């Protein structure tokens, strides 16, 4: 979890340097449920996520966090393809 926290803080620092307001929260549990919980608790206007580009079989094997979030989100969802 320390490596995950470090990664998030590094990414947040880059966004803050670009003038954006960024909050970092690292949660344990079911990813779609936790994303939706954090978004609701923080009263987010938008959920932004990156996609690894799995297709049908990959989604079946790995599950689709984005799919689960998009069906239950009460705010818009922005999906961006993750850098290779």
C-alpha cells in the first residue's frame, strides 16, 4: 500500500503543479464500490478513470471496474485510455 500511496501522491503533485485541485484517497475493498463511496462522500461532480483497454475476454477474466462504476454512478464518468 505504501507504493500505491507514493504513486498517487506523485501523480497528484504533477496535477497540482499544473494548477489543479487534487485530493488523494486510497481505499481497501471492492474497487467499484469504493470509487462510488468516495465520490458520494466527497460530493464529486465527475469521476475520471483510466482504461487498460481490455476487451470482452479480458473484462470477463479481470472484471470491469469501469463497467460497474458507469452503471451506478450518479455523476458523469470520464474514461481515458491509460498510457502504454
